[in-house]
C-alpha cells in the first residue's frame, strides 16, 4: 500500500489524524499528485482545521486546473477538480469566508460549465453558492451597522463567527516542549545577554488557569524602584509599505541612508552597521526580490494587522537563511501562540494569500515540510500577541522576544521606560518616534522572589487608552482592558486588581 492508500484506509475508518500523517508523507514523495492534496484537504475539514484545508484544496486545484482548461484530461481529472473545488469552498465557508467560498464555486462553474460529472449535482451546488452569497451579505450588513468601536465589534463578531480561537496544533511537538525546565535554561541565556543579575526566567503558574506552567520573570534580589532591569533591541522591525525607514531598525532614512550594495536591490538602511546586521539575519534570503505582491496584500489589511504579516515574512526569511524550520529559530521558540477567532474572521484568509506569495518569493517549495501552512500559522499566532509594540500611529512594528516573557498585571511593578511609554504614563503629549530599543524599569521596590509584571495594555493598544487632546491615559482594569487581554493575549486576567473589581 502506498501512502495515499494508507491514508484513504485510515480516513474510511475515521482515523483522521493517521490519515493526515499518511497523506503528508505521500506529499513529501510525490508533491505533484493532486489527489494527496485534495484528500488531505478533506482530512483537515474533518479534523476541523478548515484554514489548513483551504491551502491544500487550492494546491490540488492549481495542480489540475491547467489540464482541464487545455482540454487534455480524463474523466477522473474532471471529477478531481470538482472535488477539490468543492472542498475549497466548504473550507472557506468553515473559516467564515462566505464570499470567497461563493467565488470559489463560481470559478469552478466557469471552468467545468455544467459538464456532467459523476457525483456532482450542479443544481445543488448552485444553491449552495447562493446560500454563501446570502450569508456574506447578511454578515456585511450586520458589521456595517455596528460602527467602528473595536469592543462592540469583537463582541458581535464573536457571536456570528464559527471559527474557533486557536493556539498550537495538537501534533506540534515543539509546543509541548516549549515550556520545560530544559527550555527555560536556553531562554535564560537569551535573557542574560541583555539584562543584569537582578532578574531570571522562571516557570510560574497562575491560579484557575488550565495551563499548568508558563514562563515568567522573577527578581533574584531586592530591587529598588527605578532600576533598569533590561534593555532590549527589537529582534526584527517592520514598517508600513512605502515608509522611508531603515529596513533593520526603523530609523527614519530621510536625511542619512545606506542602500544595499547589490545592484538589483533597492532596500534602504540607516547605516552600514544596520545593513550588516540585516544581511547576517535575513536580508540574504530576500536581497533583490520584488516585494510588491506582499505589500499589495498588506495594504488591503487594516494597518497593524498587515504589519504582523510582514513580521512573519521576516521570520520565514531568517529560517530560510539558516536553512531550518521557522519554529526552530532559537530567539522566538519560547513565544506563546494565540489567535482569537474574531481576528481570524477579519483578517485570516488574507493570511493564506500571503502564505502563497511568501513561499514563492523565498523560493520554498510548498511540499517542504519545514515550512508547511500549519507552521506558518503557528508563527503568525506567536507574533500576533507578542509583537505588542505594533504602533498604530507610526505604522511600525517590532518584535521583542525577551520583553514578551514578562507577564501582565493591571497594576504592575515594572514598566517600559522608553520615551513614548513614559509620556503615556505621565499623561503628557508624545512625539511619534518609532521605538528603537526598550528598557524595562522597576516601577516600585520589588522583593527578591517576586514575579515582575508589566502592563500589556499600556502603550501597546491605543484603543484601551482614553485620549484627551493629545494626551493619553490608561483606563486601568476595565471591561475593555479585560476584553483586550482575552482577545489579543488569550487569557482572563486574574491579577489582584481584576479580582477585587470583579468581586
Ligand atoms: Zn538602521
Ligand atoms: Zn539587498
Ligand atoms: Zn488584571
């Protein structure tokens, strides 16, 4: 029995995880066989990962579509095209992408043009297309009646979308090894590079949380208020397409700039030093590439969400340059992956388009198992909640993998001491300079052994701050901040402030 036959057998027996594994092995051997992709798509639908089914169904379809269009095909090819087209539509609809689902069916109708195909009732499929369009129309009307308040949107969108919130995929063994005493030793090494001897990485647990342990930062001695605990430079930075900023550090390049010396590359840096660092980290993998197709997708997105796709792109470039799986990048291995369903509802399927473009640009074959779609989406989920410094005002974003280790408290004992956060905390006007490095300082005296917390909502998401004129203040522990913590970071805050306000 070959892998496909083994997969089929498991599928018929309802052993979908086994089927997924067999089809995946088959894809590594014969990636050009559309049947494997189409069958794995159906398996992902059964396993309730429609976002992964979309990628496989699209791949199956694109492998066979040309044959049908050119007219040189057999009945089995036509049946397979219909099957994968149907699966693509179902998967899209299960991701709440009803318009895309309807369009996928329309595309299929155009190519096949009601030719008789075994197992296909065109009348039924057309009714399904109409149902998708209707659902899309209803959703659009509902959303447009809600206005732009992010919090009302999240509440209402949460009610209409079926797509579940996601963390790690169950077969992701790296996620199971993410938070262990061995892994904390390697994270400790990363921390020591940028901090003094006042703090260390520790495994901590939170009352009433299903997850047993998480990383946290703990004081190793008594710390005086105002002490700088660490100073981290971003691991990677991104900016909205078209901005004249250094590709490595985000500094403005309007006065001083250094162009990549390669003749076919137009990337700009602020200095030779930044170019060298970018070259070492990721630029070799993308030097001279035209990124317009990526920027086109990013520009369709709401600003900060598009930026996080660009962060994923840079992480993939690093992995390509190191010739490893992106999940094995030492600097970000420890990040917690989370994606709330409402974010997926608004942006998720664009992320799939972005995946196909990114793979093309980096010249990675779609069957290279180190860069599979689930790995891409896991990286996406790691970066979304952890690149909390996405700044909607400067349209820049940074990833600080070590600052991400601090846990949240609504009345924290430490804080960012960069200029922007300081102004926010003091309620002063601040200038729109992208943050180039970020210090964390003790906000009060901290006792040896205490966990050190920062406030995730301060200076990270402007929608939970109250803006008066050009000054900004935190609104403390409110329903809105708790909602932000749940939908962006995936936890219900149980800190002492939230505890006392909910009682
Ligand atoms: Zn620079
Ligand atoms: Zn270059
Ligand atoms: Zn709280």
